[in-house]
């Protein structure tokens, strides 16, 4: 039997500040833990919290509507199981890339601005037109997953390390 096709890395906008949720008053050692991947959390966040349609959410995550729907259904099933049956939820892992903004600064006029990651680096300062620019923050985090083979990173200008 042939293994299934590897999942394409999903784009997420941010990693959560909290990685565990558990029922109050029960030690974590006594609870069954359900693992919710970051791409499952992002699918729920975009669809249920932000309230955008599945087609737009899929575009933002860089996947097909079907892939988004599968992540969304899996996430909802896990969350409901944890709430109904008193289980803990651990948010970790997955096959994703954090898509954020890159900050640039002009060495001449000291202007600073941000551009979406994955786009072209600016060639000149939008304020003074200088070409003496530098990136003023690091690149977003990327977790290599199955099927990445560093191609997705090189294609988007990411570090492959």
C-alpha cells in the first residue's frame, strides 16, 4: 500500500501565546491530552473567530478549500471532545509556516515600514527614494514538514535552517 501524499505546509499568521488548556481543578497528570496542531487552530481561528469564509481562509492559509475543511473538521472534533469529556488540549506541532511581516528601514532618512513576508524586498525607501535599505528584523519562523524539502523556503526567500 502506498503512503498518502504529504501535506503541504499551511500558512499561519501567528503562533499562540498559550499552548495548554485544561479543566480547572484537575492536575494535568490525571487528564487525557488531545493534541491540536497549529494549522488546525489557524483554521478554527480564521473561520470561527475572525469569521471569514472558508474560501478566503483557505487562500490565507495557502491550501485548497478541501484541505481547510479537513483541518477545520478535525480541530472542531478535538475541541468538542475535550470540552465534553474533560480532556486537556495541547497546541503544538504540525506542518506550517508562520507568515508575518518583514520590517525594513532606510539608512538615509531612518524611515521604517513593513511588507508582507513572501513578497519582494523593497528596492527603495517609500519616503525619500534611497536605495540604502536594510531588513530590521529576522525572518518568520518556519517548521519544515513532510513535503517541504526546503523548496517552499527557497521559493519564498526563507532560511532553510
